[in-house]
């Protein structure tokens, strides 16, 4: 379920909608039209997407097998050695 951001449409706001607020909603849910606290009209705004930076998205070797993957590392030209998971211990391009 996506998290939608909402901002006040008028100057008559409360502390909740003045700075904007977020709602976790299903895609099929209707957009929120009023602030839940003061009833002021609100509009959905486009937020900044979440971007994974660095190596945070890479699975560690200790978790690869747990998630059902096999990981190999290159040890020579056309030769790979298994580091985690199920499968043959060595893979050769020959």
C-alpha cells in the first residue's frame, strides 16, 4: 500500500494539515478531501520517491541462501566458486 502525502488547500489550517500529513491507503481508496482534525480542505501532493543509495539493497552472503538464492564469486577466467546457497560448488566455462 502506498503512502500518500496531503497538504492544506486553504489558509485556515490546524497544526496537522499546516505542515502536511501522510496516509497509508490502498490504491482503491478515495483520496482524503478534508483534514481529519479541523476539516479544512486538503489536496494530494506528489512526494519525493524513496531511492536506495549505496549498497543497502545488496543481500549479504549470510542472507542469500535464506532467501532461496545461490551466490557465486569469480575465482578465475570462466571459473566461479559457490559462496552461499544450493547448487554445484564450482562452475566452469569449459
